[in-house]
C-alpha cells in the first residue's frame, strides 16, 4: 500500500503542499479508489500496487497496451480530481 502511495505521489502534484495534505493523503487516496468501478480499480491495482507490466494488464483485460495506457492516463486524471476534492473536504 505504501509503495503504491509513493508511486501516486510521483505524479500527484498538489498546488499547495502542507502537512495537512500529507497527513490526509492516504485517506483521500483510499476514498478516491473506492469511487472507481471494479475494472478501474483492477487497472490501478495491477499497475501501481503490484507493479505489473502494461502487457500483462492488457492480456488480462483483453486490451491492447495502448488502450491500457490511455485508460490509466484518464484514471490518473480522475484520481487527481477525486483526491483533491477529498482533501478539500478534510480541511478544517
């Protein structure tokens, strides 16, 4: 879980970084992931939690690697938005 959170942090660039954001990021990520469909969760889990290659993920889902790349890109954007909204709701 922490390794996946670290990989997400590589592309997660909040506008304002503060300790509150750092403290709430794991909960915000968990809440955001829970809002994805099971198929979307499987793509994220395969790529970021178990670090599977695009080829393996594509074969499991019956997709091309290009399709997996596109879906993951859209999911990262969606997760950024969901995490930002969650963090905003957690601020005092």
